[in-house]
C-alpha cells in the first residue's frame, strides 16, 4: 500500500542513483508512457535528458506542436523535433500490405532515431516507456505462449546497436499507475488519459497505400471526431476512438453539383484489455454532428460511416 507522491520521489531518487552524471536519450511519441517517462526523467536529471520526437507524417493533427508546447516550451525539456515525413512517405510509396507497412514504419523509425542518437555521443542511456504488461507480454512471447497477430512497433534492437544501457523507470507499473504518476508529476489530464495510438499511426488507418493527401484528410476528420467526443463527454467513456480512411469514392450531392469523393469510417470501442472490445453505442445525435462536420469541413470526404463490429471477429484497427 503506497501513495503516488512517495512513489514518484522514490522513482526520481532511483533514476538519479542509476544514472549519476551520465546523459540519457528518450524517444518521445506523444503517448502516455513516453510522456510520463519524460516528465519523470526531467524532474530527476533535468538537462542530462534529451528527447527525440520523430514526426513520421502519420501522427494526429497538431501532434508535433502539442508535444513541443507541453514538453519543450512549458516544462523546459530538451526536445529534438525531427520531421521525417518525406522519408517515411517515400518508403511507403506503392506499399499496400498492412504488415509490410508496419515493418517499413518501424524500420524507418529506428533509422531516424539512430541517426539522431549518434549526434549525441555523450549519451550512455536509452530510456523507454516499458510498463509492466509489456514485460509480461514479451516474457510470454519468448516461451511461445503469446503470439503476435499484428507485429507491434518494436525498437528492441536499439540499445545494442547504439551501445546504450536501458533505462525503464515504469517497468513495475500498470497503466493506471502510470497515469497516476503522470498526474502527480504535473502532466495535463488530457495527455495522461489519452487513448492509445498505434506506433504505425495513421499508416494503418489509411487502408492500402499511404498517400500524403489521404493522411491530411484523415487527420482533419479524426480531429473533428475527437473534438466532438470530448465536447459531448464521451471521450473518457470510450477506450479508443478514431477515424479510418477508406480509399473508395462514392457519389454525393452538394448544392447543384454531384460529388465523387472518399469515405471515412468512425471507430469507437469500449474494452478493458483491448483483446476483446464492444463498439461504443454513441448517441445518434453525436454521430450525426460528427458526420455533418466532417462532410462540411473536410473537402474530399462526402460520406461517413460508423463501424459496428465487435472484436472478435473484427480487430479494433482496420489493418
Ligand atoms: P487490434 O487492431 O489488434 O488492436 O484489435 C488492439 C490494440 O493494439 C493497437 N495496435 C497497435 N499498436 N502497433 C502498436 O503500437 C501496432 O502495429 C498496432 N496494431 C494495433 C490498437 O490501436 C489497439 O489499441
């Protein structure tokens, strides 16, 4: 039975003892785990921490700005912002298989991150937001118990190639404890209670080949959906919610004209463990408002559908 402020102080002391005067690198993604690690390490070792934020061009709307605002501007954390959009888009050109896309995005991430890490020759540590369930999951997969249906974003080889020691200050915490720690460290509620976002990002929410134009449309549609969920107090009642870009065109009418544009699917689920999930029974009025806004505000989308598939048999993501 412990309380979080005490735990935070102990964790800070532990990091200081472990790291001493050495420098640490952290890949900051905008997700809960790496954000909490950044806040904790900044509190513990200040200037000895350098974060690397890689924009792969597949992030949510204004993600880079928000990360830079929260960490660099407000907290004074050293953050290197790498815009690698063109590199990722270039390698994804012509690729439509979901697993192939995941592999490319994972590989390019490692490459970009490694190049940045090499610019910091004094760094001795690589910090990661590994939490207790990740520890169990990877132990399971070594014994062959857990099998991966979708390969997850994996940066497993990084510490070895970079010759860095691994720093995993959240290793003994469950997700709800990580969130509590984040709040204790002063991170904003919206950041700490954010829905999970997959490593490959919009890359697996644009079905088939990823194109810049599709990513731009999807980002805007997704932001409208999330805005309206928050405004209607539904965000915290869903475990994950997002828009999916369907590269099919359908016919519509607007004013006197006929349109022939793309479709966006909305997905919102309720789940405890993400292994099974129910589609969220969002109010029709909310769905209607989201649909109207997307179609009116995002030129290029003329139809919105709602995904009412459970997991199983459907997965949460569409790829
Ligand atoms: P599925 O689609 O398998 O998703 O029902 C279950 C949870 O896992 C997330 N997910 C991923 N996360 N890399 C990630 O980091 C991935 O490749 C990936 N694929 C799915 C998904 O968002 C959901 O929370």
